C-alpha cells in the first residue's frame, strides 16, 4: 500500500512552531527532545533540498534523505557561526527563531517551485507500506540503502544514549568581585577610615546541585562583614553590592573576601582580595 503526502512542508512548519511553544511553556518536557532532534537534524536540510530540486526525477528518495541530514548539520553550523558574531550570540531562542525562519522561507520557496511543475513531475513524499524488496535496484542503490540505514540507526541510538545518560560537566563555583559599575575596574584604593566602601560580589553555582554559601569579609585578618547563608540552585547567580568599613588608618591593608560552602569552617576557594590605603577622614 502506498500513501502520498501532499502537504509535508506544511506539516514540518507546524511541528517547528509547535517546538517553540513546547520549549517556551515546558522547558524540561520530553516532547522537546522528540521534536528537537528532527528539527535540528532533518527539517532545514529537507526543505532546502525540496526547494533546490522540486522535480522527482532529479534525486531518488535515498539521496534526498542523505542530503537532508548532511545539509541540516551544515545549515545549523552556519547559523550558529553567524549568530556568534551578533549581539544575540549562540543561545537557545536566537537559534530557534533563525532556524524556524529558514525552514519557513525555504518551505515557501519549495512550495512555489513545486507548484509550477506538472503534478506528475513534482516531487511528493510517498510511503510504501509493503515489504521492502531489492528487486529492480542496482548494487550501488543496495549498498547506499544499507549504509544509510546503519548511519541513521547509529545516530538515533547515539543520541538516545546521550539523552538518557547526560554527561555531568565539571563542578565548580564562580566567585568574583567587581566595581560598583559591574566592571573589573574602579575598585576602592584610597579610602577614609570608618567610611563604608562597596564592591560588587558575584557567586554562580555550577555544582549541579543546590548549594548554601556564606560570604565573609576580613580586613588584615579581622572579620569585618558577613553575608549569608545564600541558597543557590544549579546555574543560579547571586550578584550584589557588599560593603566593608576600615577601622584604622594604614597603608596596604588587605581586604579579603572568603567564600564558604554550607557549614564549612575553611574557605571553599582561594580568597579574593584588594589592597587599600586608609586615610584619616577630612
């Protein structure tokens, strides 16, 4: 039995838009993975292939499928390269928007070019539900069929394994100090005694689990200020002004920022520090 799909391009566009809705509303849904794999690995290449070769005699089914996978990888890579040099960068939503625009644009071009051809010459998707037969196929077609089947099954199996057992990256915590403008400049250097000074302190949890942090500020080894406890989930960022107040006049006073994890008595990382000159108040 043979089934012919006349509007497969419309179906691909609907699935692409549906993927954006799913990701927006359900960021961790399994449907995101199910739709995302063909969206990245097949849709862009397929719509481009149909736009370039609307006649069915130009390419057979195996060649179209192989080109669709290969071109999809190339298209996604090129879009990512271009986005890398834009203010948006290589992020989820810019990639989604650019890929969806590409799919819709090439689908419209493919529909237009295919419509101009006689119906019996235009390429359409046909699904043959009968048992597969080697009869009438050349040796090259048989080899290509086997290789393509193995590659597709291998790719699906590899992707399934990666999705089922995601690799946990390196566990660490970002810890930094900035000036009040949020830049690595304009730190306090010459300050007045008994006058509070402010810097921006940032903590980013990359530990793949919730962590409770505690921040301590010392001047020449004496505790001057404490912040916390701060509970941050994985990927969560804390960045706020933190103050310290020098209580004595002197040169080269060391202001240390120590980060503790949980109830630990020793710092989790090497302390960050500033050197300040403390003068009398005028």
